[in-house]
C-alpha cells in the first residue's frame, strides 16, 4: 500500500511539473527575423506550439517562404509537428501551422483549418505587410526563442578572408560550406 501511495504522489508531482514547464514555455516570446529585422509573437498554448518551442530550444529554424493567394507568406519548415487544427479566420499578423510542416504568416485574411501558433505583437496590418515583404516574392524567415544579433558592420575588402565564417544560425561554417555566411561582421554568399 505504501508503494502505491509513493507511486501516486510521484505521478502527481510529475504531472504538475509538466504543467509548470508548459506554462513557462508559453510565457516566452517567439522571435521572427526577416531581412535583419526581428519582431515578437505572443504564442498560443497548444500541442503544435509546444512542439515548435521544444524544437527551438535546440536550434533556430530558418526556412524560405513565398507569397500565396495575396494574403500570406508560407513555407515548408523542414520538420513536422503535431497539429491542433480548427476552423479559423485569420487576420494580418497571425502565424499558423499548416499540415504540420508549413508555417503561414498572414498579411491578409483567410478561413481554413489551421493550428494557431500566435500573433505579432503591436504590428498594424500595413506594418505586417512591410515586415514580411508582402508581394515581393521569396524571403528567408528565422524563428527563434531569443533575438538574433547579427553584429553586421561595414568593412574593407581586404578583411574579407580574415577570421572564421559563421552560418546564419551562428555555427562555424565547415570547410566547403555553400550558402549565406557571416564573416567579420558582414553577410556574404560563398
């Protein structure tokens, strides 16, 4: 009987601890960076958002998104998350998970079944359109749990090959890396 009570107490403590962890995670902000500008998102609490936050605790997610239907930027995020879809009508500034592996950032409105991730903080519809570069084609979007510091500055051409090169996720670029790097505070493609 004593072992049963210890087991019940342990299960209850673990359950309470998990709820506290989920509440703590959902109090964090999601940071969205496009073209060197970062904006914050207040997140919803659901299974998809919790999985996204867990993934972002390991590393930032950068993906390419393009305009669709003249109301959203949508892109495949390279991994799948559980969904909690329900019929919603979106508005400018909403972020949603679509099919578990695409993130849509709305600069217009649409009605569909999505898993809501959250909404941009304090951005008007025009500011959202400008931030996501609505109608301007493909953009690189980085999702993170902390603001991204680029430290980009001007430099002379002779500085170009001095010092290590870093990927946009902040890791040292391996030998032969192809893509966007930051070296000596300057973004470049190699």
